C-alpha cells in the first residue's frame, strides 16, 4: 500500500514537472526542473551573473569551483558594490551547501546579456606543484579579461586572488583556453591585429606562471597576416583545442562561427617545435587532418576518447581498440532558427582519415525544445577525465535541454541515460527571437557548460543568469559510472 | 486483468514469429546451419542456380515476365543439366514471375578461372525501347566476362541469349558496372593495361548497344598511365562499383577499396562526360565534387546515394530562415573479406552529403556479433553490399544489406541519423553449400555456412539474395512490422 502510494506520488510529481515545463509557451513565469537519473545536490545563484565555464579542483582540504562569467554586471552582496562580471569563486566542499567566497570582477563594461565581449568567460587552474616551474605551494588561475587579455592570478587563497601577470593584452577577442598543468604549455584563443580571422590560437609557455613566454601564433592557412582579405573574417574562427599533452602528442581544434563547422587534428610536437613564422606552409606543417562537418555550425568543443576497447569487436583479429573524437557543433540561434545541431562521434583511430560513425541528439520530434525559448543544441562536454566518467559517461551541455548524460561505452551507439534541466528562477533572463512584430521572448534555462570534479559531482552553469547547479548521478547513470567501491 | 491480457498478447506474438522461423537471434549453441533464421522476412522461393557461386542478382521486367539475371563468380566447371555440358560459371537466367516457383531458363557460360578471375560476376539490363538508339523490340544485357571483357547480349528471349558484341577486351579486371538505360551511358569497372590500378572506370556510350563508343578512361589522380608510382601502389584504391543518378541528378558515386585504402568519390557527371578526356592528373580531378579517404581499415564496396530524405522533425527547424528541410546521404557499405573475423569489423556508414562539398559521417549500421556468434559460424561475417534498385515501396525508406553469414538485413532508414534493423533472413545451407576454411595451428579448418553475397529488389518489392558459397538464390518478402516501414499502398 505504502509502495503504491509512493509510486503514485512520484508519477504525479513527474507529471507536475512536465506540465510546468510545457506551460512555457510565451513569456511565462518560468519553468520547473525536469530530470532522469541526475539529482540536484546543491545550487549557487552566482549573484545572478551570466555564466560560461565552471572548473572545479581540490585545494588543500577544500573543493573550489571557479566559474567564468560572460559580460554584464550585478551587485556583489559581499562587497555591496555593483561589479562587472568576472570570476565567481565558490567553496563546494559540501556540494549541498556551496559557499560563495569571492567575486573577482573585470574592468570590462560590456553589459549585454551573454555578451562575449565582456566578463571573464574562460579559465583554467593549475596547481603549482604540477607545473615545471611553479611555486609548489600555490594555485594559479589563467583567465580571460573581456575580449582584451589573458591574465594570470594567484588563487592559493581563493578568497583573495592576487594578480600575477598579464599573459597578453590588447587583444581583439578571447575564447577557450587549454592549459597543460604538467608542462605549463597553454593554448589560448586570441584576436590579433593583422590576422585574417577574429579568433586564432596563441601558444604560450606558462610553466613559470609569473613569466609567460610566447611560443607561436597558429591558425588555418589563409588566416595568417598578409593573406588575401576575406569577406567574412569569422568564417573559420578558432574555438581552441583539447590537448592530450606530450604522451598523446595530439591537439584537437574546433573551428567555425555561423556554419562552416570543422575540426582539426594537430601534431603537438610539430606545433611546438616546428617553424613558427605564420606562413601557410608552416601553419599546415603540424596538421594531421582537417575535416568540415557538413551543414552544422561551429565546432565549439571536442573531447577525445583514446584507446577504447570495443567489446563487440572482441573476436575480430584487427581493429578491436579504436580512438574517437566527440565533436560538438554549437547551437547558436534561439528557438531552432538553424539546422539541427548534434554531437557527432568520429572514429579517429586512423587520424589522418577521420570518419563520423554515430551521432547523439536530444529527441525533438514534438518540437517542444524548439519552442521553449533560448538555444537548443549541444555546446560542450566535461573536460576533466576522471576515471569515474571517462569513456563511460559524457555529460553534454545542451542549452535549453539542460545537461544530458550519454552512455558512450559503445561509441557506435551513444545512448542517453539521464538528464537534468534546472528550474528557472528569479534571475533567469528571457531569451528572444526577432519577429515582424518585434522581439518575442521566453524564459528558459540555457545550460552553457558542464564540468565534473574528481569526486564525481557534476556542475552546470547557466548562460542566462540562473546560476550553478551541482548534480549527482542516480540509478542507471550511477551504475555505469565507475565510483570507487 | 489488463496486465495478463498484455502478457497473453506478447506470448502470442512470440509464438507467431516462431512459426515463421523467427524469434530472438540464435546463439552459437542453438545455431544450426541447416535451419534458416528470420525476423520479419519470409522465404517465398528458392533456386539452386546449379550451385554456382553467385555474385549479384539483377531483376528485369520484360514481356510480361520478371526475369532474374545472376552474375557468377568463377570456379571449376559445373554441370548444366539443361545442356548436359560442364560449363564455366557465367550468368544464370531465372524466370521469377511466380516468386514461389522460380524457373531456371538458361546458363550463359563465363570465363574460365578461379572465383575472382573467372565467371561473369556482374550484369545490367536495359530495354531497347528505352535506349536512345536501341532496337525497340529487344532487351539487352551488359555483363562482365571474367576479368578480361565486357559484353553485350541480346536477352529478348531470355531462354536463348545471343551475344551481340564485346564492348572491350583484354582487361586486367572487371567489377560492378553501371548502365543508364535512358542515355545508354555505361560506367564500366575495368582494369585497363598501363593504368596504375587493377580496377578503374571506363565510360562508354552504349546508346546503340551494338556499336559501343568509348568516351574516356577515368581513375584517381596518380592512377593514370603517365604517373610515376611504386609497384605497391598499383594495388591501391581499386574501384569497386559505380552508381549514377543520370543526366537529371548529374552525379556519379564511386566506391574504391574493400577493407582498406578506401575512397568515396562524388563526380559531376556532365564534367566527367564532356570535360577534357586526356588522362592527366588535372583532367582526372576536374569532375570531382568530393573525395573522402576512409581510414586504413575501411573500404567502400558500395556507395549508395539516398537523396532528399524528409526527416521527421526537421521541419521544426530553421524558423523563418531558408534551410534544407531534407537530407541527402550516401550509404557506404564496406566489404568483409576475411573468414571468421580475421580482419577488422566491416560495417555500413551513413554520410550526410546535404552539403556535398562538406560530407560528414553521422551514423553506422552494424550487425552485433553476439549472441549469434557469427565469428565462429564459418566463412565471412560482415557487410558487403546493398540493393541498388530503389522501387517506390523502398526508396528512402528501407535498404537491404548483405552480411555474408548473417544473411540479409532489412534496415529502416527513414531517419537516416538512426538507421534501425527491422528484419533479417539467414538462409539455410544445403548439401551443396561450399566449405569456407581458415588455417589454425598449421591446419586447414573448414566450415559450411551461408555466405549471402548480394541483394537486389524488384519493382514488386520481392527481395533476392544470392550465395557466394554455391547455395543458390533465395526470394524473400518483408513481413510483420517491417512491412510497415515500406510503402506497399
């Protein structure tokens, strides 16, 4: 009897959640949470700032989340001042009760919601003990400063970050960063005057974070200074690489802006040690392969899954172990005013000749995600390769469809095993589309980025100011993960 | 009460499927090569094709009848009971008007030689009335003759085929050619001496089948006679098959390689036919729209275009912007060549070519090895070919793929991003089925297993599969829920 009641309640609750979400036609008062196999553990409103990227690591006995914000400004209740969006620093040691420690503002004045011009969207954190020439007692944060700069901060005491150095300033744009903590090599997205593209990659040696050493600038042939002027300088914008470091010796770059999504596989050693003058030949020299991804938009993020044993191929004499690259084109337009964007699983075992073998989409047959408001589609996956999830579950930030947990153990047949769409809240900003009658706006969650920590907690950050949600897997998703026994 | 009802229905379905030889995949211990296995496909008729190793069936409606033309691999001469003579494998001609009672009409002997060197693997059929300069009353068959030639036959009376002309002779190899009946243009897979490959394309004008006109020889840059390449490279990028969408579609799709060194190529047909023909690297590149080099362990046996698929849900996208509401794809079917999985897995890939200059692989189709234990059943396990005829009940809806010892698989492609198996048929072996061997610990170990080689469909929707290991031809139809994926209304 009790069991029956409990089931009934669960079913009713689920119904209530769904109807709350479905009631969201037109600019309503927001929507409730929806979930399967992912459970909300805790939440921080991030002072209602538009968030881009969370990074979480253990510092001493504490777990600290750093969240990069997009442009805008908000009141910081800790200082009582209105501050331009920068970096939120949160103690998430107890994920059920995250403690907001500090907001590190920028001097950017970009106010537009989600604007890429302001804030400090991107960041990477390394422990000094991992860096070849870092101070062993320190923690370092590399972050963007609006569109202008990449900066180095000492965040050993996360409550009191101290600026150490400007890595580079006077840029036209910034975007993703990748910092190898074991070598100190950083790949940062920068806009440099003279180049025939807005965003390219700069390689820096940050092995001593206080003394940045520039290694080279890198883009696609045709983007170098002096190349013929291009009608659209953003056509093949760089989105930054994922590095497998000296051991893997590969960098995986995403490219594209509106349309023209592509990915590139680069030999890391050749990039670092090859001829550096930006001539077309030198830019091509480290390239292993370059592949356009059809009609889809920019490739914002990639995640390599190297050395996956395919149980199904176990009895074959050859090709039992394969390498894959998850390629994530970015949904760019609100309310599906673009073609469907999906995660593509690319077989890169022979990485000179990659071939897409599978895709993952959030089903939208009834079109409900296209009418909820905001963007619908993939953006990014976790980048922390903790053995709890690596090659098992990939979490994909899917904008208005929240975060999706995808069983990737059989890369030929990726399969959704869970999702979490946070409830909107008082901070959630409306997302709009243009119509003949002017802008039409709706309130919906826009999950921008996801990251996991080494304990297995999942952090998702919202692009339209709804905050940071901390999740954990339950049910089937938890069984697929590899939590320590 | 309701629950019991549901269970009752479920068990009924299972037992019905059982009646059709269906049900769950048989595990290796349950597997008996002498028993067929099926799901949503049913055997209607069978012909042993004189137990000749069969490559590909072609179906043709002529004179109120449906005739199957089956190209055979080479092999030792076998008895043709109709003539009483021992004949080299060539072309079987079978009346399949009543698919339950196929009637063997004639065998045209082929070239002497082993499996890949003799026989007459490939046929294509055109009505004279459709060809621009053909005899209106005639039916013509284009066939390969072993490795050495392509021939035109008059098969107006399929019981009495008459040789018309050799299109070309003295070749090093042949394979899966294509013939456009409305224009007469043929794309022959030929090995022309002097070229740096055993198989490339020869374009002929066969609009008057009696008077073949050579248009050009074509291959990948680097295969032309004047190229300087190593001896080893001579075996690279062997052309396997060609499919043209004709003057209207203006595209030719080519697959090179089997299990390795694969290339998928899309050509501009008009440029291929009317561009500069001298085989220079630049001229060979001129008609190319797209070239995809496949990974080392993947080939491209069949490149099947599936164009203009209206994917459910796609209409929800683009908003007020103009954007494609359909998808164009190629289905790339690899070829398994090693017995008992002594190779990398060979499967089928779906490549989105909606923007054909920026092709993108987006899905795969595979047959799970477990629990069927196909790697241990004997012979090859893996993909080989798809049907190439696209009658309206199957076009953009269902593709059939041959999978050697896993028979033929029916695949629902209405959402090409999620191809889905909806049925299969694995024929039973017969006492005439040939053995397939592997070497283990220095000893030959042989097994008899079905080796479904190629599949084709006719305009009525019947499905014809032929066996590489001499078993014959099985005529099938879709049943149950699989039939709903097709459009028989």
